[in-house]
C-alpha cells in the first residue's frame, strides 16, 4: 500500500482513535492521514473514529464497548472474553478505565503510538507515521525477523515509534491513577491445557459443520492440499451456494491447478482458475508489499486472486491454522523428541526460520546480530507457552500463522471481503488441540478426518503427499522479476555490511545472475532482501540514520 492508496473497507471498517489525555489537533491529523473516517464515539479522554457505521455491541449509562472484527461480540464478559471468543479487537470505555485490546491471536492489526500518557491507535501503520518524529527511526529488530522468519515478532514494526499491540493484550488508561498500563493475558487455550478427550474424526467433521452454519453464499479457494478439500466437502454437504477458485502458488509445480480440478469435479462445484502472468510479477509483488505495509515477504502470488475476490464479494472460507492444528506442520521430530525446553524451542525456531541459501547472502556481522536478535525475540514471543502440553503447535500458531500466513485472508482478501476461519472456531480449535501430537504424526489423523467428511475426495491426489516431478517456471524468477528484484537489491546493498561479498558480486553481475536463486531457501532470502529494498525505495526520503546495529560504534 503506497502512502494514501487505501484498501476499500467494506466488509470490515477501518478504525482509528485515541484515549488518555490526547490532543485534539493530533487526533485530527491522524484522521486526515488515513482513509476517510467519521466520529463513532467521543468523550473527553476516549475517541473512536471509523470508516463506516460502528455501533457498540454493549452499552449503558456509564459504559460503551466497540469491536471491529469480522464477528460481532455479544454483550457481557471482559475484554479477554471478546478477544478469545470472537478474535476481535476493540475499545471498552468504563468509569474506571478506557481499554484498547486486540483479538487473542491478533489477526486484525492494532497499531499504536504512545505520546506521553496519551495513546493514538489505528488499523494501519501509515496514518500513525503522521504523528511520529521525522526522520523516522528504523526498527532493525523488525527487519531481522522479517529476513529470517518472513514476519516480525512482538510489538515490532519497521518504525521504532509505531508499535503493534500483540494478541491477547490490552492497553488501559486509568482515570483515577491517570496512567497507562499494559495487560497481557493468556488466552483460554493457554490457561486451560487440553487433555486427550478421545476426539474422533467424525467429531471433528461435526464441529466443522457447526462452524460453517452461519454462512450461505461462500467462495472456497481449493488448492491441492488437505485444508481446502476438507472445507469444500463440508460446505457441499451443507448444500451451500458455493463457487471455488484456484490460482498458481508460484511454487514451480502448479500441482494445485491439476489437483483442484479433480476435487471440484468430484464435489460438483463451479470451479475457476484465476490466471497469473510472469510479466506482472513486479506490480503484483509491489501491491502486496505496500498493502501489507512491508511486514512480510509472503503473498505476492496471491495478489491477482485477492483482487478477483474483492469483485466477487462473497465470504471466503480459509483453512488458516489447519496445518499446525491437524498435521504437525513445521513440528519436527527434533522438536518433539527434545530433552529440554531450550532444545525444543531451538528446534522449533530452526524449523520456522528460512534455511541456508546456496551462498551466504548476509555479511558475517549482520548474520550474527540477526541470529541473536531473532532468537531472543522468539523466546519472548513464546514464553507464555513454555511447558504447555500443546507448546509446539501453539508456538507455530502464535508466530508464523498469526503474523505471516494470516496476512493473505485478513489483509489482502479483507477488508473488502469477509474471511471465514472454521479451524479457529472455539469448539473446533479446542477439540483439535486436545488430540495428542502423536496421533497427528505423518498426517494420519487428518486423513481420518478427510475420509469421515468425504471418502471419495480424501482418496484424490494431494500436495500433502508425494508430488510428481513436473516443473513449471517460477514467475518470481522470470525476466521481469529478475529485473525488478535486482533494482531493489541495489537499494538494500547501500546498507553497510548487510550483504556478504558473494552477494554483492551477484548484484554486480546484473539481473540474470539472480537466476541461481532457484532453491526454496535461496528464494526466500532473496524475497526478504528485495522487500527491504522496496521499503527503502518508498521511504528512504523520510528515514533517519541508516547505520545498522552491527556497524554502530
């Protein structure tokens, strides 16, 4: 999203505001610096502004409670109940305090800038930059995690002054004490450790039926994997009005296109392939990077698909969290068999991090600083999960799933269309978490669920199994992409010590030298550096000192 090119907030509103002893002139500046908003609620020390109608879900003579998630809460309960039951951020104004909170996973972003005891908040980073000191101070910790993990951790954004409120967290302004406090809670699935309830595959399918009941007209994207075929099977069994689309994930195989045809034909669903063109890759990658405010190097391939979804307007049924919940995705044997908690976390971080590329891409000092920074942030981000029976899947869900993978449905599909996450429905989520990791090993339990939902669809070829060796050219590695990538890398290479001498040699050879970045790990390192270069391209004129921490005296 380039400065001023806002999403169309039609399924979910854009919300910003302030609380505590805020300055009206600064609030007005915040309002002018983002999508058009009008006042939804204003008192002396609390203000909520919204791009569309926003009415309280609970109110009384002395209180008002607002939320702006995709599910409207019911009255009653504290902010954590709203966060963990409806995955909704919100603001609650009560006599004792004003409280701004996130959803339990923090899927819908809440960014804030603290100014003394006043807090200004927004669903986007860019409007808050109008209140930040210029030139902006780079948050190198954010970029360390984006490069190594593909997404930031904790409160980090690329800017030191603008922070992201993590999941299951609230900021409260106490009227009596006249001060701001942070309240970070453990959500239900952390407080109440699950035990093995003997959940069957049939039970899981029944719970999915309940999760999908409220929706009649849906779009179910179908790939070749387990998640989408399961959700499509349940939607068909409920006789919903369904359309199904597939696009290329740019993985070099395109098995999704072939396998999705088999699935939708078996289910009798109207199916469409959304095409992509290699020559459009630079524009698609730029659109995704700006729309996601440069917070992750994922999702360029999803851009054409997302814009088509906007035109269709249906709720999109998304399989977010299916992998970690039901097939131990990224949970390696090293992590499961680790003898100590420290070894377990190290093994999990190794699985989540991008592996070694075909040549060193970072300078030695930069690599050492980055590794230590990300390890420390990851330990902090997962600290509340230590010793938990479901520590491994929850660690994946609270980091990679929430911060990286969720961006496609939440920030590219939404806010124009409503994303639907059946696997995060509280009853289904709790049941899936209670199934021991051993039962999920190798996808065995997931295959049982698929057979219970539709045995014919379960038997069809899947990208979760062995794949044929039909190779397709990568759009992200084609001539247009190489030219654009090279330009962004040249910008990133200006940062002293960021890149290794070997990487600088590649850049000096020109765009075609980037064709060597064909392996999985090499591609992801390249994308991270290109994203950083694209951010510099957009913001270099307003950034301050670019001396990185590994070169600071």
